[in-house]
C-alpha cells in the first residue's frame, strides 16, 4: 500500500473531540418508540444507526486505532457518514468512510396454531408470532483496506454487544450472521464496500379485546299449538 | 593496354547494407502474396455496467430471510413456543 493510501487511515496527532450530538439519541428516540410500539423493521434501522453513531462519536469507544480520527458529527464536516440507504447519496461518500444501513426482507415464523396463545383472566384472546429478518451494513471507503478495517470494527461492535442488545430490547435473537466479500461500489468511482449482515428475530404479541360481550348463544321458542 | 586492376566491393557487415541481401529481400517481398485486410472490431474502453462483475450496488443486495432463520435458529423454532 502506498503512502497516500495509508495516510487516509493513519490516526491524526490530535484525536478529535467526542461528538456531543450522539448523547441524546438512543434514550429519547429508539427506546421510547420500542416501548410504545414494539419492534418493527424501521425501528431496527434507526436502532442500528444509533448504535453506530454512538460508537463512532467518541475515540475512546473505537477499537481500531486507524479509525479514531473518523468521528461522527451530525453536521458537516463529519469524519464518518452513518445513514440509512434511502438517505444515502453517493457523492457524500467520496471523501470519507461511510456505513450505509439497508433493511432486507423479513419473514413471519408461526410457532403456534393460528398464533393463538390462550385466553387471559379478562377473557381476551392473546396471540404471538415471531418475525425474522436482517439488515446489511455496507462499510464503504475509498481504499480496500479501509473498507476491511471499517467492516471489522462494525462486526466486532455488534457481535460483542449483541447479547446485551438482545437482553435489553427483548429480542429473541440479535447476531451478526455474516460478513460478505469485498466489492467495488457501482455508483461512485474507486470506492470499496464490505457488507456486514445482522440477523434479528423478535416476538410480536397482541390481545384482541371485544367491544361487546362474547356471543354466548341464542334461545328459540316454538309455538307448536298453531 | 595498361592493366586496370579489378575493383572488388566488400560486403558491409550489416546485411541490410549489402546490395546483394537487399536485392534478395526485395525479391522475396515482391513474391509474397498480399495479405487480406482484416477489420477488427475494437471494444470500447469503458465496459457497460452490466459487464462489471465485481461492482455492486447496495440497492441490489438482499438477504434471504430463510437463510437468516437457519443461521439464527439452527435447531429450528419449535412449535411449543
């Protein structure tokens, strides 16, 4: 690797100051939405973004020394771009590393007959089912080695904190299922990407409360004297 | 009649400088059949996007949820919940 290529990834003499923007993210947005609405794919996209924003907001959290200069800021200039795929623009990744989060397809796994769990003490029917899906985090950089380093940093963060994330947010599973091979990005010139795929599974639980009392039956009387 | 010495021309060390060699070469070239001109199709220097095997777009990337399920639950989700 030439000098110009390595210079992109060498940590600067002065480590950037931690970003203050990331402090308010998880508590006020994701956790609140999760408690009120339960899991859904869009929420998972935001959750993954917030985890990575928090990770890259402080050099102390970053494991790889060569990445400690890539500090996330909410406004430009930021050391790293972390966005969902629908907010991503190719020209923004020309000069800096980026993590682009893409939600993949998810499927329903039925574990109970008609999802029926039982009836609670109030007489309401309870149901539950499991949803399984994944997100892919594209770790993008102008050099192949840079993309590899960024991919490893993201993979290790999510793998090692995965059990804690699953416990805290009541997920059935949260796990990095694989890291894809390195490829060249189609949209921009000379950018490389490493896809890191995170699989997840959560339970969707609901209760049906009838507005009126359950229909018990109907009595018929016949007048046979006619 | 005075004796005139016969002039002898020494061939040059470089065969191309020799009149004999160059004469032979010209003769050979003249007898070779003329090659038929071939028109080769020149590929454009920039390949089409569909031909770029190694380039990917994140939009085209998708992961099969069945594969994810098998990875997350290798023992399978049991029907007893």
